[in-house]
């Protein structure tokens, strides 16, 4: 999870939304990513999408775990379900409920750590940049 947090901080330092993600396969990090919607002007480059894009073709995802600093949205949750990623470990869902029930209803194990660092990072970002946040979650 620490590397996902590092990715979130990287996005923030680039002027983006502080959400990071890491894909682990057989205990080894195979890809990292962070939200790049602002930096690349790409509406689908959420942290999980960037991470999976960076992973490239790895064959089966059945032995992977994806970490994210924030509960995945329905787009990212749908991708997790589509690729049969069995487990998602998230930093928090206090600032954004996301697709917990959707993923669980499709057999994904969701572990929510409610990490104060992740909650505080998102709360601060939302306070300072509400327009970017509401654009990101489709509520602009």
C-alpha cells in the first residue's frame, strides 16, 4: 500500500488528483500508476486504469491483487471485475464510496483499510480543488 500512496503523492506533485494504484502478482509489484486525468487531459486515466495500462499484457490476472489509495469507481471496478482480479485492497472509502458492493457482488474480495493518511490526503485535495474532484467523479 505504501507504493500506492507514493504514486498518489506523485500525482499530486504533478498537479493531478492524489490517487495511486499498484498491481501485485505472486507477491511482486508488476505495475504502478496514478491518476493522470489532469496531467494528460484524459478522462479515463484513473489510478487503477493507469496502473493496469502500465502492466501491459500479463496473461491471467487471477493471481493478482490491486491496491488503490481510494475505493475504485464503477469504471475501475468494472475493469477489475472484467479482468477477474480477485482482491482489491484500498486505503479508504470515506471520501468516495465507489463500487464496493458492485465488486463484491461479482466475487471480488474488497479490503478497506481506512488509512488516516489516505483519508486526510483526499480530504485536503477536495477542500483545495473541489472543481477537479467533482469533475473526476462525474458530478460537475
